[in-house]
C-alpha cells in the first residue's frame, strides 16, 4: 500500500480525495480494467489501484508542467 500526500484508503467504489480536496473516482480501484488517467499523456507512471492518485484537474496540471 502506498501512503503519501493525498493518500486516502480506497473504497470498493474507487472513491478518492485528492490533495486539493476534490473527490473523484479511480476506475482501477473501482474494479475496472482501465482508469481514465491512462488516456492522458504518459508523462508519469499510472499508479496501481492502491496508490495515491490525483484528481483529473490536478493530473492535467501536473502533465502541463512536465510537457
């Protein structure tokens, strides 16, 4: 299990809370084969279902900073 900034234990529905405070769904944690984040540019590894995740807005901002 990965713990760090923004870490919230996963629920069976994949609900997460980003470090920014927004609630969102991690599709991997919700039991789907693929998460929405896998469709974004790959500038960082896609975390596993038990990792700390970023919400869509924060992930897009992180991608913009790295591109």
